[in-house]
DNA sequence: GCGTTGACTATTG
DNA sequence: TCAATAGCCAACG
């Protein structure tokens, strides 16, 4: 609406099925901004309103390495990990996700 | 319209 | 494999 890029990002994230995760670069590329627009995707999700956050699975969006890009002691990171585990996603001992199994093609 | 910021990615050492 | 640096894009002030 206001910004096609933002709405497009929200739409793509909403299309991610439960039990799957995607990376910022993948969404950025699908949004039409290119892999370099990954930072803009983070900006869009950071500006994600609360009412939008409930219908947009932002927690299924992780870094290209399958790890959460929040602070390890951040409440958002804890909530994200909890939601991902609730959807059946397992974390490695290093705290990373196996994109080969949970990655969204 | 310019400069800064950011939930990133890819490349190099 | 890990750490540090550069680059790109979009929104905000």
C-alpha cells in the first residue's frame, strides 16, 4: 500500500508455511530488491506493527545461516525460538537451524 | 534531496 | 571454520 516493498515483504513472509524458515535475502530477492535488499527486509520487519506481527510469521525469518539475528538475551529472540520449536523446528547445538531440512525453497 | 541507520549477505584474510 | 570488511537497498529525519 504505502510502500510496495513493505507490503510485499509481509506478503512473502505470510506465505511461509509453519515448520519452515526462510532468510532475509530470499525474501528481499522475491520482493524484487535483490539479495542486497536483505537489510531493507529487516527494516520492514522491524517496523512491523503489533497488529501486523500477529498475522505475519516474522519468527520464521532468520539469517542466511539459519540463526536468529537478535540479541541472545533479547525477548524477541526467545519468543522466536519458542515459536519455531513449537512448529517442530529443531535447533543445532550452535543455536542454528538446518536450512537443508527446515529451509523454505 | 542528502546523510544516517539497519532484524543482511557475500567476499576476503 | 571463524572474524572482519565492503556493498547494496529502502525508509526516516
